[in-house]
């Protein structure tokens, strides 16, 4: 079969009619499938059920320093939880604050502190005429939701296979003091699966910024979420805080992580790591806000996951469930779309997503066709600020939730919709 772009109008019209029959047959099945959000599957959630039974007696409720975790107190987390989260954040326990169940919540609050109070004595961002924020694209829709909620002007930055295009980033931050920060998902990025190269990490840490209070929001949500066990198949990420220290910009970064996709999303623990000055500043601002977070949950996580080794062993069980799904996505897309041409997609070694690039101008139509056929995808455009993908091309595929058989059916619908939308586009041109 020739690639669609090489077909004559007659061939394309015949192919469209054939695909339309296929599409109508799928529609008639009345499917209700979902590939929209990066949720762990039920089988993955089952892995952490023993954790719920790990803290039941009075003795279980005592932290290593004797704190009774049933009661109020301990603003920044019990020591053993700080150590556990430090291993996820690739940092030292004394640079860590353990929060509640959501890292997105910490990011929002961190932004809110910069907005209301300023960071480390700098002018509160709310007092400025404009705040601009760099958004590597495709990126995480909920990040863009946070910066949109504060009314920041979001500037898309091109993602390369090594991370954000640093020539672009350096140019944008060099002379404009209203550019206050950047979103980064530095390992197995959402959705591209990209891990930042050492050079990108070093340039982010060292680049001259017009804004003295420029901040890197380093959301290492997928830092330990490898799909493969062998170290040579896993991506390595340079530590941003060490790089910032080395470059003489120790306060530039806030690191975030959580156990949402380790144990239970919405019922895990989350944490931040940052310089000593930033940690002291954040703790001072937290003081009137909260007495302490859920220490029993911190204990449950420590008892169940123990340490870096325990975390790795647990994540390897997740990988065994997730790997076949990611391999199925690649196999199905390859089988259905390679000859068709015009499409590309990521082959991640970790994280939760496959980033799919359809021929320009097709993404919205593909997602709408899929919806009508009973398959819910992440909205087209969601991976861009203001939901505005200028090429109308990128679609985020989230294969984790459906069981394998369901995922297979979902991908059949998806590829049929991709082909149909592409042919419609070629026939219009
Ligand atoms: N950051 C990224 C990059 C994510 O993909 C997600 C969730 N899918 C989150 C943060 C949300 O994390 P949490 O549950 O800790 O709020």
C-alpha cells in the first residue's frame, strides 16, 4: 500500500469509504473505553493493599523518634518519611519537607507563596504588571492549569529529545525580568517520555536570568517510574539542585515528587526539596497554614516501602504490569500507521504516557471521532498552554488504566480514527 500522501484522489476516496464502513461498525458496538488520564490500573493499586495493614497498633503509630503519629504536630514530616522522600527526590533528608497526598497541591501552594509573599524577600509576583512562565510543549495540562489560574502569560517552548530547547529558553530569560520560571518534568516527561540531558540540566541551572527570582519548578513525578529493570535501559537524570549549587544559583529550583503512582493516587505522600534558604522560607510561610500533615500515612509508606531499595522493588512490580501495555501501544501503532505515513509517536522507557503526533490539523478531529465511537482520549490541545496546539497535531495516549484486551480494542478504534481524519485532510487539500 502506498503512503496516503502518495495516493490519487480516487484511491483516497475509496480508502475513506472503506474506513468509514469500519468506523460505523465500531460505533455500532456501543463501546465505552477510556484512554484519557494517567491512572494506575486496578491491578497496580492491588500491589499496595498490604500497606493499609502496616499501621494498626499503638506501637505501630510511633515514629522512630518516639512521636505519637496519631496526634498533631511535626510541620515538615517525620524523619523516616523525609529520608524515604529524599531518596525519591535524589536529595538529602534535611532539604526535604513532606506534605499531604498531592504534589500538584505543593506546586500550586509554592506558586501562591511567590504570588502573595514573594520568594526570599523578592517582590510578590502579584504586585507585578505581568508574570511570564515558560512551558515546554507538549507538556502536562494540569501544570498549565496552575499558571493559567494565576493569570501568568504562558510561553510555549519547544521540546527536543534532550529536554526543552535551551537556546530558546536562554534567549527568553536573558533580558526579560517578567519571565519568572519554567515548568519541568525532567524524567520520562508527561507526555513525551523525555529525560533531560546533563547538558540541559546544567544550562538550566547556570543560565543568566534577568529575573533574580527566576524559579525552576522541577516536577520529578516519574523519577523512579521505569518500564524496564536493567539499569542500562533506564534513563539517568542529573540532579538539578547540585547543578544549581555548582552554578552559584542555589535557590533557583524547587523539586517535587509524590507516591501517587507508587501507592495510591490521592492517598499517597508528597514532598518538596530545595535549598536551605528556600526550605526555611517555605516552613515559615507554612506555619500559620497547617499544624502538620498526615503522619500515619507517612508511617504506612515508610513501613511498606522502607527505602530506595524497597521502592525500586515495588516499582519493578508496577513495570511488569505497565510494560506490556506500552509495548502493545507501539506494536499497534506501528502495524496500523507505519505504511499510512504522516504520524509519529514516542517510545518511552518510563513514565505514564505516549505522545502521538498526527498530521497537522488532524488532532481535534481524531479525538472527536474517537469520542463518537465510545473512546475517551485526553482532549486535543491539552498538552499546550490555553489548550492551543498551533499545529493541532499532538495527542496524549494514556495506556495504564485499561486492561490489555480493552487497550487493544481502544487502539483499534484510535488508529481507525487517525486514518480517517488524515484522509479527510488530504481530500480537502
Ligand atoms: N506531575 C505530573 C507530571 C503528573 O503527571 C501528575 C499526575 N498525573 C502529577 C504531577 C500529579 O501528582 P500528584 O498526584 O502528586 O498531585
